[in-house]
C-alpha cells in the first residue's frame, strides 16, 4: 500500500465503501445514466463465474442497463444467453454481434468504404456494443466474463470516477494484484514477463526520450481489461480489431485525451480464468501488443523499425525480463507464494521469440488493424448505431 501519484491519477482503495459510492451513483443516475458492457464468447456461457457476476451487478441498482456483447454462430447459443439475461434484476440486453442481420449491415458499411468485416474477436464485439450503448448511456464500464473474484464494487469503482462531476475524468482503468491467494500463485505473466520489461527495453533503445513509453509506464497494469469510459470519448476512439485491445486503447487515449482526464483505480486482488502460456491466446496477445507499440511509436515519434532494431530489442528485452524474474522471485519468497523460476525463464524464451516473429510481420504489413471510430462510421452511415441495435437485439 502506498500514496504514490504520477502522470496518471491513481485512486487508491484505502477505505472505499461500496454503499457510499452506490448511493451517490443513484443520485446521479438520472442526469448521468451508466451501464456495463460484457463481451461474452459462447464458450463462456457455462462459466461458473458468470453467476457471481450477475449477482454482483444485481447489487448495482443504479445501473441503467447491462449489455452482453455475444459472439456466437448458433441460434441455440443466443437462446442460452437470453436465459442468462433473465437472471438479471436490472435491465439486460443481449447484443448478438455476429448475427446474420448484423453482418449484413457491416457489408453495407463496407460498400461505403469502411470495411469492418475482416475483424473478428472481442475488439469488434465491444466496438458494436459501445456504438449501441452510446445511444442511451452517459458512460459505461467494460470487463470480461471470466472474473472469478467479482463483486458489485468493481464496476462501481470504475464508473464513479467518470460519473462524479467533482472529479471530471473521461476514462478510468482498473489495476490490481494478479494473485490467487488460495493457490498461492502469481499470474499476470504477459504483463510481468513481457510488457513491463519490453517497455523498459524500448525506452533504453530510444535513449529514454519517449513520452509515449513513459505514459504507458505510468499505469500500474496497462493490460487490464477493466475500464470505464465517457460515451462521447468512446465515439472518438479507433478500437483495435485484434488481440492488442488494451495497449491499443491506451494508445488511442494518448492521441486524443489529456492525461489529467485519465485515472486508474485500485480494484484489489483479482483473479480470472487462467490460460497456459502454450495456448495461442497469450502469445497472440503479446504479438499484437508489440505490433501496436511499434506502430504507435512510428506514428508519434518517428522511430525506424528494422531487422537490426528488432534483434537489438530482443537482446535488451531478455536482460530486463531476467531482472524481473529475480525481483518477482524475491517477492514470492517473502509472501510464501509458489514460484517456478525455471518456468518463468522458459516463458521469457517463448516471449523473446515473439519480438522477432511479430516484428517481422509488422515490417511486412505495418498498416493498422484498427476499426474506424464511431464518428467516422456515423458520417458514412448516419443511422448505423440504430440499425445495429435493431438487428442485434431481439425485442
């Protein structure tokens, strides 16, 4: 626990009271209606953690609406999601993001020069849901559906920073200790072993002059997917259409928002579904995050990415990553946490290879995979949000 502040305002949880925040949110709900967006893959429909999320959100009676951004190809999966929505005591709507009627609207957009049909995944689903939610909400929180340690305080902390006019933030991001106290294990490997030392390595390569890297290093946990955002701001951001969603969102904020409008919020100990490093999802996250970093550094600071640059970056990264392993090993020993140093070193080997593979792919195709911002989308199709709402939500 500390009192530290930096470039980005940090809201610590010394004694935050859920009932106090909830009461204030209820007072503000008519003028500043808020909601929650949850991207949900069909495979998550049977997750035991979902019941706990529903229970926690039902405690948040100040919420105007919950939007479930569903990714599913079968009608039966949609029906299962509808049954889930019936467990909510607050309004809940299922946004079927890849419903045939939705795909038809996106094809119409493609005909107008905005092709979103090639993007597949969480980023696109959130983009659709944000467009629909912005029609009726002042602000909304976004988080995944696999959070094990969930309660109503999580979205409330995130949204309060946006809704409370005495603070005047446009964007809040959760940070937390990625530790499972029951299993006595430390997780968060992509951040601990890749993003954190990679940012140090990039900053060293750039002679510690990069304001963008310094901005990213100001966040306690830049890979957290738990955010809240003012809806008008959401309409101005180009959502990443790949697995670099979190870093890509921070990159867009860097381009569009003053640091004083951004904060991060302590959401305590946190646990969600654990993935093995061998699973493609984790390495794809590292791959796309690096591509986003290289693209943003090229756009904002004019760096010259080359084969020699990547090889040098890989060597520098490994040194910083090995330093992190030593530091986390000491932390684990003092807190009686399980820590497999060999496994951590093996993970760094795999992540080190990502720098070369992803870097070469970036050199072959440095063009962004970002989705268009909603202001441009509305310019091309003025009623796009309304059409998507009618097509995706069965009323």
